[in-house]
C-alpha cells in the first residue's frame, strides 16, 4: 500500500487539499503498447541428456527479463515468460508453440535446440503469425530454405548456424598432413548438414582430401564404440563429430578409452566449446588424455570476445546462477535485447512492424556485434574455433589457441545453392 501525506493549506479564503505521493512510491510507468505485459514464450529441451541446454535457455531469458524489467520494461511494459520443455521432439515443439500463442498469449517465441524441431515449427509460425527468435537450432535450411526460399518471415535466428560447425575446413585447410577425414555424426538433420557443408567447403581448398568414413549415431546413443571402431578401421587422419551435450561427453570419453587420440592427428568436436561439454571432460583435459588434439567450437564461448560487454555479462550470469553461460544462454539473452530494440523502434508488437524494425539492425551483444541479414533473417556475427585447453583462471577447460575468421569469408551468402546432405 502506498503511503500518502495529507497537507491542508489556505488559499484565497479556501482550503486546498493536496494529495502528495512519496517519490519512493511513485506509480510505475504505463505500458505504451496497451497490454498488461509483453508475454514471451520460450522452449527448449529440459529433460534427458541434453537438458542443460534448455536450462541455459531459460536462465538466459530470465536474466534478460529481470534486467529489462528493473529498468522500466519495454516502453513501460513489463515482460513475463512461460518456459516449456520440447523434449527435442518435433511434435512436442509444435504443440508447445500452439499452446504458448493460443492459450498463454505469447507475443514472441524463443529457443528451440533441435534442428528437426525447428524445421517442423517453420510452417506453424507462419500460421500463428508470431516471430520466433531461434537461439540454438543450427541447420542452414531453417533460414536458407524456409525464409529465403519459402518466405516464412516469422523465423529469425540469433545463433550461428552450421557454418560455424564446418569452420574446421578453414582451420585445417592449410595442413597437408591431414588428408583423410571421417565423421561420427548425429543421425539426423544437424549431423547431415554439418558433414555436407564441411565436405563441400574443404573440397574447394583441398582437391586431394579424402572422406573415408561416416558412422551415424542415433539420438540418445550411449555406446559409441561401434561407431568409433567403424571410422577408425578406415585409418583417418582426423575426425569431425557432431553428437552434442551429454552424448559428446560420452563419445569423447569412449574415444579416449579406445586409444583414438594415439592414432589420429585431430578431433574436431562441433559444439564442443559449450560449457557443459567442457565441464564433462574436465578430468581428461587436465590429465592431458586428448594429447592436444581436441579442437572445438560453439555458437558463443564465454572467454571471447574480450570486451567489457562480454566480461560484464559473464560476471552477472555467474553471480545470478553460479554457472558460466553456454551459448544457449547468451543467444537467448541477446535475442530478448534484440526484441527490446526492435519493439522500441517499431513502437508496436505487430509482427510486420517488428520485422521492419529489424531491417538494418546492428546491435552489440556479449558475443560481439550482430548484424541482421534481411535475405534470410539470420543475425551474422563472429565466433572462433580453438583447441581445448585447461584454464587455471576458470578451473575448467576452455577454448584456447583461437582461430578467428571473418564471417564474410566462411558463412554462406545468398543466393544460396543446395548442399549435398546424403549420408
């Protein structure tokens, strides 16, 4: 209850009643968009071995909402969120999107870890006419096909796509000793997309390269020994692997036990720079069991870029959650600040007006400068790849020996040509 002070003062023979409110209890600003609150619908995988990604999505969103609300919201409008577990299943993700819009009343949607879920959501977003800011799912087809070719304008991606995972082609293209490549791939959209783009890119640099083996691990694989044995039988010089989260940790540990790192020159782990993976292999890194041959990337790494914006974000995140942020946290956090900038420019929650406000946007985020690409609604930014090393500063592995390339060199640009994606 607000405290009020009543003052009686004579004025021209009359008495003026002054109702004075304490400044400390002043009324909150009125929402200039005419809604009780701006509702954000967020989903990600929050169960099973990939659950930390959904939790990080939720933590990143929560922190952005808390910060924005503490500073008066968006045009005086408070933000609120509902988070749902999509179980990494397309049917669940589609159902969640419908519930978040039709029952919860979400004005914007965020998240989604799986490329398969993302591809299923595309047509539904057009039907619901709600923008989803994708903050993890990485298949190039989401933006290249569904946006650029099919015109589903409600898709916006804030995270880097599989271009980042195929950056291994740029890192190792000038090493003639590494000629025979194999993959242990995730047996679904994401794994095929990475392997296809990696092969296409590396062939342009190295006509002599050979792709000698591919073993495909279904979702939720726990025993990777048959896949490891299958590719090692082909005597590869290097392996690129796409199982992620807990599966990546299991795969890497089993590869160590099978002596793989005594025989190959390089193992490149797509998304292996994610905090949960680095934490999971900490003992092996500290003991030198990867022999300096493990390389990785992610869609954001907490120790780069070395900017005040990123350092402050990491510090606030650690203070709030007692965790380091992975890329799912940063991309979702940044997506909500992108929403804020677009809504404030549009002064509207309408999809067409917010999309118009995104055109030409360049925004500084913890991951660095993000630039909106209108042709496919992809935010473009820089992320390095690096060698997995032990860090005394963080008391855990990080990516070091960083290799940084300009996105204009290794990202795909319109007009997009198909990538062969066969197994």
